[in-house]
C-alpha cells in the first residue's frame, strides 16, 4: 500500500495556472548590436511587474484568437501563467527596470 502511494507521488500532475492581468514580450535594443528579449508579467491597479524572465527555448507562449481565450504562457518547470491581455513591444529601455523604480523588487507579489 505504501509503495502504491509513493508511485502516485511520482506521476506528473497538471500545473496550477497563475493569473496576471497583462503579459508583455519585450525586446530591448541596448546598443547598436546588442538586444535581449524578456517576458514580463504585470498585475494590479496601477499595473506593476510581478515577475520577469529572459525568454528562450524554455518559454512558450500562445496567443489565442482576438479576445477569444486568455493568453497561456507555459514556462520552464511546467508553470502556466494566464492573462487576458498581451503585448509584443520593442524598446530602447527596460520596462521592468523602469517599474522597479516605482515599486521595489522586494515588494513584488511573486507568481505561485
């Protein structure tokens, strides 16, 4: 009986989705040839960054048809984040760092 319970613990489980108000995939052009892309999760009123990370092969995002379904972002570690609004932006500044001046990083509400 104990071994059956142990085996059940090893089975993969469906991720519990986190929810944010807004997801931004932002490409920052930092110098003439340098650039990086990050995914920023925004929540609250007014909007503030909850979490951000650099994108790469470990981050998959799907945007459903216009206003049909929430955006689903599948992140490394099988974390799923959902939002109703999505923006792809290209900037010369880092929106996450700009927001950190208004709301300190240690005051951010983390994603579950």
